[in-house]
């Protein structure tokens, strides 16, 4: 097995990308500032005017983040083999197809947050409970983006991963703080195309260097080439189910669907994301598999894709690392901004300052971005791997929020008690199962999601139907 060698020359490529991103983000912020008064619509929903190209770019960039290139399909390919990594394209196909179907209903709601949507069906208590759950899940998702970029900088500079992680923390917070969704969506679109270009070019170069798929077949074990990668069916399913249910009810995508200039644009954004994921996920699996076979246990699972950059010429390796950085940063600032919207819209505006102006909301949002960004860094210190925190955050959202969201949109018989009970059961059981370290070896999502759905259905059927809904503010 080969040793990982640091290549400082690639750092110039990564810094070049980060400088371009920062300058572009600053430009977007200054453009917003020139308008004078900045509204909540401008900051949280980009003025509800996203065009087709930006809608596709920001949806794709939000979905494919640090979890993709350091956890997710990357880590699955490292741990279990080629096919488990390739199958990571299944969750976006399923979840975004459902979102395309629901897009009209989502846009008609016009809400800033999923918690507002839940209040209409389940009452005010559900709004507050869901806001806390969503913010916790999203801040956790932000946390492993930090470590992802830490891996990138570590590969190039040899600096310690903790120091590199702090650098990423500052950058992600700065982009989310600057211009809200207008900045985030614009930088997402810019980064999305760099992602596609970087990995599409890197894959054939890496295959040519090692000897193609024949080399992979010759060096991989039978399990690494099998469909399940040596896993049981339920363990295999547990790798994809959390992301699927998270995405269906993910506030980020509801906000982007609402922020699109019209319904057609919103659906094109989701459809474009499906197409991009079908291209990207298998390529990431192949690149990660090369890293696993080339470096072996000399690298961690989260470094598998990133490490292969050192096998390429400096320019192309720098492009691959820049693409990985793009994956990470775009998801980090998106989820940080979305978590902030829960605090300001659902907590600050409802409990702390009911007479808040748009200026008050923007100050509160930016303040929460700073606090939540630091909290995300603290959360990261308690998890041993990116994959661990990734699955926890996906599960708590997917089990506690997504069933209630889907029921609110499609099931007229769901009740306030049913929705609230489902949210509490999903979140509490997730925490208990994670703390107990998966009793009987059963993954959290396989226990918590069925319980959450059954609680929602049973409690709704035995309780009084809701009164006519009153829209949330």
C-alpha cells in the first residue's frame, strides 16, 4: 500500500477557488446592500426570483456536500466496495421525484420554514418543537462540512486536521453571514459546475494511472465487487434510507422550490439535481475505490476520494481538491442559513420580538449564524467519524420531521396530536438509540422511522380531527 504524500503546490489551486468564491460572495453582498432596505424575502428566499440555471446549481450543490465526498458514497465505497458507493445515487432519484410531485403544494404554502407549514396542520406547539429539531439536525450537518474541508487542506499542506477545520469554520460562517440565500445560491451555482468538471476529468485520469477497471478488479476482494459489499440487506438499506427521508422533508429544498421564480423553474431545479447526481455519484464511488485500493488502511475513510488528488499532476489534482472544497462549502453555508431561518422566523419572531421589523430579523439571523456556526464546530468534537454524525443528523430529521411533513401535505385525516407525537417519538428514540450504540446491531433509522410513522397514524386515528386550519405567519 502507498503512503499519502502531501502536495503543497495544490494549495494554490484550492486557495484560488476560495478567493474567487469569497470575492463573488462579497460582490453579491454589496449588490444587496446597494438596494438599501433588505427584506426577509431577499435574505431567506433570494427575493423569490431564482432562475433555472441557479435553481439547478444551488439544489445540486446543497445535496452534494461534504457528506458526499468525505462521508456518504465516498465512505461507503471505502468501507464496503464499489456498488454500495454507486447506489448512493438512489436516494436523490426517489426523493427529488417526490419533491417534483409536491412542488406545486410547497410553493402555494409560501412559507419561509417547514415549521410554519407544520403549524398549519399540527398547531403552534408543533412549530416550536420542529424548529428546534430542524435547527439541531442542520447544525449537525454543518459540523461535518468543517472536517471535510479540513481533510482537503491537510492533504495539501500537512497542517493538522483540527487547524484546517477551524479555517473552514470561519469561511463557511462568513459566506452564510454575508448575503443570505442570494449569496449562497449564486456561489452554489458557480461551485456546482466546478464540481462536475473536477470529478469528471479526474476519474479517467486516475483510471489511466492505475490501469483501468482491470486493476480495480484484480486488487479488490470479492466482497468489494459484490452488490451489497458483504453487508446484510438491512444494513445496506440503512445506508440510504436516512438520506432519502431527510431529503423529502428537507427545509433547504422547500426553500429553494419556493425561491424559484415559477413552478416550472422549481421542478427543473429538482430534475437537474437528479441528472447531476446520476453522473456524479458513480464517479465518486470509482474514485474512492481507487483511493481505498491504492492507499489501503494508510488513510481514513473520509480521505479516500481526497487522497487520490495526490496521484494526479499538480494542476489536475488541484482541480479535484477544489471541486471537493466546492462540495463541502456550498452545503455548509446552505444548512447554516436554513438553521438560522428556523431561529428567526419560528422562535425570535414568535416568542422574543413579535413586532420585529425586517431589519430586526436580519440582525437576529446573522447573529444566530455566528452562534450556530460555533456550535457546529463543538458538536464535531463528540463524533469519531464523518459518517457517524452524518447518519445521526439525517436520521433525526428524517424520522422526526419528514413523516409529519408528508402527512401534512397529503393526508387530510392527520391530527395535531398525531403529528406532535410522531415528532417527539422520532427525535427522542433517535437520541436513545444513538446513545445506546445500536442495540441488537440494528441501525437507528430501521427502528425509529417505522415507530415514527406508526405513532403518527395510530394517534391520528384515535384523536379528534383538526379544526379548519389557520395559516401561520
